[in-house]
C-alpha cells in the first residue's frame, strides 16, 4: 500500500533548510551556550565523521527542538494529553542536559586524537538517537496542540500510552547511559533485569497519566458537543462520533453513552461518501486500489474492495475496529455503495519492502539499515504482534509488504502492521480448526501451514501442530521479516513457491549475515524453528529486542582510546607478575600475564617485551595498535608510561588457535561450523587491515599462533610487532629484512624481500589448509615431497576433484553440504598460495568467495601455475600438487 506523509516531510525539510541559530538558554544547556558546528575549539578540528556529520550538529538541532517543546507545554496551546505531554517534556529536558554534559567530556579529552572514523560514527549514533526521540516528542506535542484537535485526537489520543511509554523508556535509557558514561572510563552496565524494570516502571507511570488524560478528553468532547450548532451528521459531529467510537474501544466510555449506530450508517464507524475528497491514487493490490483522500480537513487513505459485501472487507473491519495500538495501522471508519466497499485508514508513507529497496539503491554498505535501525523496526513489529496475540488474533500473512512505514525524522521510521484479510480470531463460535493450509505467502509461511503432496500422494504438513500452537505461525513469519530487514532480500528469492515450500519442510532457512550479532542470530533462528513449541512468544521476543537495542547503544559509543598505566598499576593488575598469572610466552622473548583492571574489573592480557633488541617490535606495535578498531582484531587497552616494553590488551579466554587445532583433546570442540566461522572472520580482519584501516598494513606474520579465540571461540588477530605500513603511493615495496615464521612466508618475500599485501594472502592460504586439515603446514603434511624442488599444478577438472577431500581433517564428521563448503575453502586456499603474487586474489575477493558471493574459479590454474613453498632452513622445497591432483 503506497502512501505519503507529506505534511511531516515538509516540516522536516523546513527544519533543515532554516538557518540554525545560537542557543544560549541555560535552562536547556545546563549553563553552556552551544557554539557553531565547525568551531575548532570545540571539535579539535576533527569533529566531523567520515559521513561529514558530527555530534555538535545533532545536539544543536536537539536543543532547538527542545526549546519549542518547552514553549508549547508552558503555553495554553495544549488541547488534550496534558499530563503525558508535560511528562515527555520533563524527560526530554533531562536527556538533553545529559547529552550536553557528555559532549563536553568528548571535547575536553584526547578522543579525536585516537578515535578512528568507525569510532566517531558509532559515537555519533547516540546523538542521532537523542535527536530522533526529540523529533518524536515535538511531533506528538504539536499534534496535541492543533486547533483541529478532534482530528488529531483520533490518531494520537487512543493508543498514546504505549507510544509515550516507549518514548519515555528510551529517553530515560539515554539519560542513564550519558550521565554514567565516562569518556576514558568504564562502560556503564544495565542488566536485562534492570532494562525490564525500567520499561515496566515507565509503562506504569504513563498508563496512569493516559487514563486521566482520556477522562479529560471525554469532558472536552462533551463540552464541544454542547457548542456544536450544526445539524446532526455535520463535519464536527462526524469527527466526534469517530473519536467516541475509538474511545469506546479503551472501555473508558460505557457503550450506553454512545450515540445510536444508525445515525450515520449500519454500525459505528460508518463515514459518509460525500465527506471524502479524492486527491491521488497511491497504488493497487489484489483487492483493489488505494487512494489518498481528504476527510474533513486531514489526509487519510481509502482502501477499495470490489463488491458490496467483500469477505476480506468484512473481515478487516471485524479485526481492526477494536484495535488501537501505535504499531497497528488504524481503521478510522468505512463506507460503501452498491458496487464497492471502502476502508478509511490512517495515511502512511509506504510499505517496508519498498523502503528497503529505496535504501539499497541509495547504497549503505550493501544493507538497507544499520543494526540499530534494524533492531528498532523489529521491536516495533514485535510489539504490534504482541498486541494482536493478546487480543487472540493470528495475522497469518506477516511480511514486509504488509508492514507500513511512516518517516518520523532522520533515520527514524515508525512501522505498523497492516492487511488483516487472512487473520483469524479465537472466539466461542470460531476455533482455529477452520484455519486453511497454504493461507499466506510461501516465503513467509510456517512449515505447519504448508500443504504439499509428496510422491506417495500424502500431505506433508503438521496439522496437529497448527491446532496446538496457532500463534506460532506468526512467530515463524516474523523471523523471515527480520531476515528481510537485515539483508534487504526476500527469503529464497530465486526459488519458485513450490521449491520454497520443499526447502522449508526440509528445515532449510535463509543464510543470515556473519555480521549479525550473535544474540540476534539466536533469536531469529529460534523464531523460524521447524518445531512450533520451540519458537518463543512475542513477549519474550520484545524483551530480547529491547535488550539488544539498549546493549547496542551502550557498547557502540564506547571510545577505545588507549590508556596510560603507571608501572605500579601494572604490578597490581598482575599481582606483581605472579607465576599463577603467567599465561605463557609469546613468540620471541615476550612474556604474557593475565591481569585485571582494578577500576573496571575487566580481565586483560599484559605483554612484556624483554631485551633491548626487541625495542623495534615494541615501538612498531605502539605505532600500529591505536589505529586499529575491528571486531576481529584484538583490542588494545594501553601501555606503561614509565617502563618501556609493556602493552595491555583485552584478555582472550581460549588462547591461540594453534592450541585448539593441533591438540587432539581440544580438537573435538572445533566443529566444522566453528572452523568455517574462524576462516570467515579472520579473512574479515585481514581485509580490514588491508583496505579499511587508516593506513594500509601488511601483518607479515599471519598464522594460527597469532589468532586468538574468545570464550565463544570467535577469532581475533593479534601481534603486530612485525606489521609494515605500505607507502601511500605504492602497492608493493622492498623490505630491509625478511621477518615472519617459516612455512607461512610468501616466496617473493622470502627470496627477493618484495613485500605487499599479497604476502598476507599467501599466509592466510596456508592457515586455511591448516584449519580445514587440522594439521600443521606442509612441512608436516608432505615430508615425502621434499625431494622435488619445483612443483607444477594442473587444472582440477582434468582429474578427479574429490581427491582434494583427503586434505580434510578426518576427525570431522561432515554432512554432504559441509563437505562441499570444506572443498570450496581448500580451493580458495590454492588460489591464495600461488607462487606469483599477481595471481593471488586480494583479500576483498577472498572474503567475497568465502561468503559465497563469488564463485571460486580455478579454471585459470594451468600446468604453468607454480606452487612453491620455500622454507629458510631447508635446501629442498615441497611439492603439494601431486597429492592434490594425483599427477606424477
């Protein structure tokens, strides 16, 4: 249903076109007058992010909106929702004060000296959130101040308690985070229980205010009725009747006090055709057309159904007329004539699917939304579905095309569930046994709803599950909607409906991105479980998404500036370098101790260089580490100020990868999924070093010993003591010396000292062989091949491709699809270890191939392709292709 929300867009456009002015109201800024956005004294000359935006810009707009809010609340312009508006304004003022205080900390520290572009973007998110919330508050209060307040109350007054409770919760959350956060200190922690308690508390406060505001609204309506001098059925009376009908749904006004239903039509909600003025056509659907209309002074949407009594029309009225929720599209009324039926609904901007396609066309890193935006929209959909299920309603066709959106400001989208033509309600006269299989859309349809004949003519469905767990079909569809929001793709886009049904019944699901947060991934996967009883309810889903959203803002704005530790503090961290805190010896004369930051209680790893000859390595790390901020690179926490050679890092609980790959006792936990994920994430980390970090870096010592694993066996690259900065104008150069570990050094670097990022690609190829094979490099794998000095490779298709399977770790019990993945990674490894650096793919292509976005093309490998593996202490060189392809 394509719709527009022109009034708000125009208002937002005017806001940004208008010239911003200085704000010096101490009541708002906490005594601090804001300054120009680009003032070097405030920004340190580096305030802008890579997108050209900065916190000061959003803080300034936030302050201006806040002044308008306070002005409206202080005046006598409010027509209804007085208590809720005043409470919102109070919450907003607290949040803005906290934002100003936090911004002052930002500008008075060395943040801009150490923060990467990624860090600045993340820090910016909290200021964007505060501005978005301020816009919502201003828009709501403005609606409550309109002269045409009856029309505004139809949309704003009924379900306001849920909307306002959500706004107040997020404002209070922002205040808590901003007021407790220290720019160079610890990260404030809110537990799941505290977040739930905060949400429950705000909901309770706002609910009481909402009840009082609605009673006040009822009194205002009575006064207005006494003033109306027009004849019955006039414009004012029609609005009053619609508003009273909606108030009735909240059970505040006894039905006996409502006017007779037949005054305007056959039932409450009937709208006269003559009061609707057509503006433009918005779109079409299988039911009919959608038009934008003017109804007695404000814009609405009219949805058309063909026939004087269309079943879908009657069903939607039955479902929608009792629903009032900020995340459910509002039915304002209906009308009909002898040929058509019409639903009159609130006007929205469009559907979620169309918005995603628009975002993808604009380009956002290949994704329609950021994680924070995605979780925000998922939560709104989930809250709408929770309300439906509490009303004993099953939607049965939840998908992005049936979710409407309204733009509320910059990066702030309000979503509402719509289209209830397939919904069923649980009443005494109607049970779920009459639900029809195959109702809905194949790509979002739960397996128990699928009616599919197999070869024997039997129906492959789970009707008992459908009867026992009727609400869980919506939970499954919600999981698919989450996939759409994260990726912008339809589920199984290239398959026919029947092929989709067959995959779903087999248990196949779409592939979530590797960047999807683990807690969100777990939630989505539980939603689309094949077993309905294992899918969560929407109350649990809402709680999880609320926690995810809060966790994102709490961690994403943490500034990772390295800290300067005195030696005495380092000694306290490590209990005076106690033997029981000794983790082990890093490569070379470097000892590593486990420690604990006293002020944070966080575990850290303290690396101590020994010997003056290693000062080069220490200073090299000192130059590289502050510039690196990536989830697959070990976090650098700081250094010792008065003793050279001591560095502090985040503690990685499971140590290095080699201790897991090459240890028979630990190897059992290195399942194929764990190994595959390690390959993908290490590749992401190396690609970051090569192309995303501030300077192009060659690690020069990629190997399992320099890949650390956290408590969930997620990998991070470490040890940058040999890292090399490439000149800005060169892709390769000559190094003064050869550095690295035998078995992982690229041949051109070993022999000619030619260094480029392709050296890391070679090393990564060796690591891929080791991860898939579960054995050390070629020195151990192929000792009998050391007789040959040069080794030529012939294309695979000439021989039996399955011979490469012998390189897969025999302790892995792979499923057929997993074996295909393993062979694919081995082929990528072959491309990486080619002798010529020109022939090797760059890490961007390697990442694309590992993720399955590019085919692994080995057809260009010919008999002339040489795979030389040189080892500095060996006179003979190994040849691996004989084993791989069975040649010679």
